[in-house]
């Protein structure tokens, strides 16, 4: 399984940080740029968070079909905005059995809320908890600038759910893609 790394950097990256908001828990250092890679340099400047994309935990076969009907595609040229949202859930969440967690996820209509925003908002979920990382999940989203209000609406709806009562650390990092001419300056 390949681990993907996200680097907060003082300079040079694919993405420029436009805003960084601590929703709950301890802050992280503010770095002006973010780069992503499957290789990890030995001494990265700034911070590094890592995670793997993994199998589905809570999604039923029927739900997977609904997700795949209209998937958001990463790497689209028009999707010049992104968000990196590292999230940690608390001990109460992790001490529950799988079926209890699934019930909360289902009652929170996480999937149904999310489906309202596909395919305009493309997403990828990385798991970090089992790698001993400070966050349990790194969530990544890409969207065109005109979808920013809808992205704000999406995170607002999810944060109001029962599931989010178990989130004890969340940082919302908003990004814009650095275009090639700018990178060459
Ligand atoms: C584009 C809309 C979205 C869709 C379609 C969506 C869909 C999903 C699905 C299907 C899962 C379950 C994966 C599994 O079965 O293991 C999931 C998990 C998750 N999503 Fe979303 N999601 C969306 C937006 C978001 C946003 C905006 C956030 C963060 C603010 C978020 C955070 C998470 C987290 C942290 C998990 C892992 C939950 C856990 O395993 O405890 N999602 N999402």
C-alpha cells in the first residue's frame, strides 16, 4: 500500500495556502505552500502528514454503486481550488464497535450529504491512524473556484451532524493551484 505525503512548506509547492482555520483541537504551523508526493524526503522543511487510501469501511454495495454513478474526478484543469482537512476522532468513537460507528455515520447521512456535491467536488480519503500519525484521516477535495460556496455549505452540513460530535481535531486548509508560469518565476 502506497503512502501519500502532504508537506507544508515555506516555499515551492503545487498549492498555495489561502486560508487555514482550526475548527477544534491543537493548531498546526501555518505554511504558505503545500506539496504532495509518494516519496518522503529525509528532512522535509515545515510539516508532513501522511496517509494511505484504503478499503471502504462503512459503505454498502448499494451505496458504492451510487457513489460510482457520478464520481468526482481528481486532477481536472478547471479545479484550481482544493482543501486539505486533517481530522482526528476521539476515544469514544474508536472504542465503539464497527456496527455502532456505521450507525452513527448512517444517521448523520454523510453519504447522502456528500452525494449532493458530486461530481463538482472531487474527493479522496487517506487513513493515517494506524500509521501512528497525529490525525486519523487526511481528507482532500478539488473543485473549481465557483464551487467554493457549495464546498462551504458541504462542510457546514457535515460539521452539524452527530458524527462530527466525535471529531476532536480538525484543521481546514484551503488552497489554490500554482500555475506553471508562476512556478517558473
Ligand atoms: C464530496 C462529498 C463527500 C462524499 C461523497 C463523501 C463520502 C464519504 C464516504 C462514502 C465515506 C465512507 C468511506 C468508507 O466506507 O470507509 C466517507 C468517509 C469520510 N469522510 Fe466523507 N464525503 C464527502 C465529503 C466529506 C468532507 C467535506 C469531509 C470533511 C470535512 C469528509 C470527511 C470524511 C471522513 C473523515 C471520513 C472517514 C470517516 C471514518 O472512517 O470514521 N467527507 N466520506
